[in-house]
């Protein structure tokens, strides 16, 4: 797959024969991961291959959604270069966010034409899968209809533990969800995460839960895949 080795792969077959295949790809640069998504999405548009769930982590990168610009970054280009943080413009919804080592990223390539549910329902399903996985780790989490993502209470304050952004083209989705597992959170201090000034950000490790990113991916993937494979009403 575009020079990326797959490991810890699996699949779930849902109603009307829809199959969702998931695979762990390790650490993949953002632009390379985007190429993988676009190739998988185009295959879906042509009616070829299974729906896919690509699990990975990125090197340090700020990604700018359609409603963001580099003005939303508080570090100048020189400071970002010194810290090894790249910037990538993307066509997903939302504002600016950060991806980096210790964060699980799951890209979801789904054909909503066959799924028989819309993008809002897909967002709710992604949130539900992550919330279920966090609960299995002893972490209580919720979604937010007005600000998609996954939120927890940390020291009496609401904090974001997972970010979510999708794009739909020709009836097929790409982009997905990122869950903070065990990471250096300081790069979030230099942005307004997802366009919300002062929004607290946390990770799974802060709750005393020990997981590597690949372990988290191995546990979360079947939950996400099952949500994607389950079709909506006819």
C-alpha cells in the first residue's frame, strides 16, 4: 500500500455484505497517508474493494481544515522548523489541530451510498466507538453534537481527548478521528484546538492507563469497523 507495510490487520463483515478491512500502518507522514486515503476512496467510488480503516500515527504536523489558515498558528515558521513541526493544508472540515507521536489516528474510508446513513450519523458512530473503548479503559467520555469530538472531565474541567473531522466526496468518506494516547501535548498550547480558544487537551496516559498507540489501535479498530459495517435503514 504505497510503500507502507500493513500489520495487525482484520476485517468485519456487516449487513448487505459490506466488509470493513482495518490495518495498522505504523508511523506515516501526513502527505503519504493522504495519498493512501485518496487511492482507497477512489476505489470505493468505482465500486472496488472493501471499505477501509487505516490506523497509524504521524510525525509532528499541524493540519489546517477548510476554515483555518496559518494565521491560526501561534508559532512562526522558524519556531515550527526548530521544533520539527510541519504544516499541511487539508480539505477536511474544521479548524487547526495537531498530530504527532503518541496519538492514534484512524482514517475511515466508507461508502455512504451503500451504508444507507449520512455523515452526521457516521460522526455519531465514530464517537460511540471511541467512547466505548475509553469506557473499557475506565475512562468516562462523551460526544458533543455542536462540536464533534470526544470529551472527558479532567481535574474538574472538560478536556478534549479525541478530535474528529470528515470529508465526503462522491458519496465516500475520508479523513477520520485522532485519539490522544501517550503524547507530548505541548504543541496544542500553540494553537486554538479545533478553533476553540482555551480548550483543554488531555490523553489516555493522564488517567493512569498504559497503552502504546498500536495496542490502542488493535483494541479500537474492531469497534470502529463494526460501526462502519452496520448499515442504516433501507
